[in-house]
């Protein structure tokens, strides 16, 4: 209960500090209710969460209003009111006004600057948000400002110069790392570090160690903080990475979990549906060899010969792995899982498909044995593609076997992963630079 003018042992009225302390505990409890909702509710209640939080906010606001006449010129009270109004997902004009007044009255109020920064962010004013978080850090180095600034840097509009954008991403990773160092037990900081690593992964050539670092940061967030394991955004962002890494079962589980934890979030449901549709399409097309009629297929394959190897038949050919020397053609059925050094896969395109969500350009290729295999090409420019009937050579193919099970569906197929169209020989020719996307896969965490 809020202490009204209680009387202490000396017959004096309790101080303002007692009142404000009680109000602060109420606001802290409100945030705890929001962030730890699933510790007191089941996932089936997920659809009610936003409404339940709004009701708790209204109750807390009522308690604050009882004291408004006493404290309306107190920076601490204005901060508490602003924080209370900030608990919802959207922008609040009243919250912005309270917090702006609080930091004017007390410019050293770090929590005031951080919460005001959040409000600007929700409003879509990223520049003002950045100013708030930077200002808070000038007052004192704290994890909330560090990780918030990390997020804002990644969400500012892309710089014209790719180099500047890269510098910004590197800085955002460094800020997130510093936030974790200040408190290694904070799951939110680990989660935001995971997002920073994913951004770096997608904008700097998809180095495998960055993917690993992102997954490790997410795992750490879940391990030390139960609320993080119930964060739909974590599951969604990690699923995006799983999908890119062709870990399709894990990606589907992640999208599905995100949708269960936030039933109103259409993107999560949509991504799960899109990926299932993609797997349905490719397995059906593989089975039917792209629906190319038998006679047409024989005609296409009759022109397939080792002369199609083009540059790969030259003793000076440099493979993606750095090996120099001609490559030996190998039937698709004879390829082993993993890296196939010194050999090339050779076939005719029988279907192609651009996956929704711009992950990979996908096509099916049939070799002289009439074996059909899926090829997924990453980092393609929008204008790049292959046509039915094209002859494609894949130097030193990277082969993967997929066995995917999700809900009542299962898929089983083999594929070849190609990280850039520049690695392919199409109709005897190497591909030109503009066939690769200028910046690698663009990616922005859905929400943080």
C-alpha cells in the first residue's frame, strides 16, 4: 500500500522519499508483470498478454494519479509516470511529455533519458532516440543505454557509403558487447548482442563464426533468463538465421514458437507458412523433374557434354576452395555429402523458383543420368536467374541432405548450396559481378 502520511516513532510524517519509493516499486512490478508474464501464465494465454498489461498499467497509473498534486513538479515522479506510460508497445505523447519535463528538471536522470529514448524510437524518430541514449552514456556508462544505442545504430537508414554502414554495424556489436560485460546475467543484453551479430553476419560476407556467435548469444540469453526464452522476437530472429543456414526444421520451430508467444504477430505465422510452401513446392518439383515432359528432357540432355564444363576444363581453373587445375565431371548420384573437391556437377535446369522472403534463388538441375537435384544460390542480384534448358556447372559442389519434420509434415531431399552466383558456370560462361547482390542479404531484426 502507498503510505499516506504515516507517523513514524518520532511523531514526524514519513518523507516524500517513502512515497516515491513505494510508487517506484509499483512501476517496477508493472515491468516485471510484462517481462515475466509467462512465469505466471501459460503460453495459451499469449493472446491476452497485451490486454492484461494494459489493465495493470491503468491500475498503476491510478495509484500514481492519487499523488500527482503532491509531486507534479518532481523529476522522480514525472519519470515514474513516464515509465508507467512507456510499458505498452506503442508511442505515448503523455509519456514523452512527462519524460521531457523530468530530464529538464534533472538533467542527470539516466533512466529518464533512456525511457525518453525508447519513446522517440517508438515514435520512429531514431535520431532523437540516438541523442537520448548518447546523452545518458555521457552521464554514466550503463547497460540499457549501451544496448539501446546498439539497436538504434542498426536501424538508422542505411548510409550511402557501404563503408560507413559497415562501421556503424561494427560499432553496434561493440556497444552490445560492452552492455553484456557490465552485467553478464542480463538476458536482454545477450539477446541484443545476438541480433548485432546477425546484422554483422548478413552485411559482411556471412562469416560462419558470426553465425555461431549469434547462436551462442541467444543460447546464453535463454539459459540465464527465463523471460528471454519466452521472447517471440528472439525465436523469430534466430529462425531467420536458421533458414539461411538451411536448418529448416529449427527455422520452422522458431517461427512457430514466435507465433505462439505473440498470436497477433502476422509476420511469424507468414514466415512459417512461406517456408512450408517453399518445401512443398521444391519436393514436388524434384519428384516430377520440374514437370518437363520425358521427350523434351531427353532432347535437353542430348546436348549435355563435357564441353559444357567451359573454364572448369582448363588446367589453370581456380576453384572456390583455391585449388588450381581442371575439374572432373561427376554424376549427381556420385557426389558425397559435404565438400566435393576436384570435381564439378553438370546438368540442365528443369525448374527455377524465387523463394518468398528473398533467401535463395532455387533451381532444379538434371544430369545425364536423369538424376534431379536442388540447387540453392545465395546473394543473387534481383536481375540474376537461370532459365529452363540452361546448362549449369557447379565447381566443387557443397552437398547437403535434408530431413525436415514439422507438425504433420516431413520432407527428405538433397541439395547443393552455392554462396554466390559468381561461383557458377552458366552456358559455358562465368557470371559477371553484377549478378551478385551489392550488399549481401539485407536483414533487420524484426523487433528488439
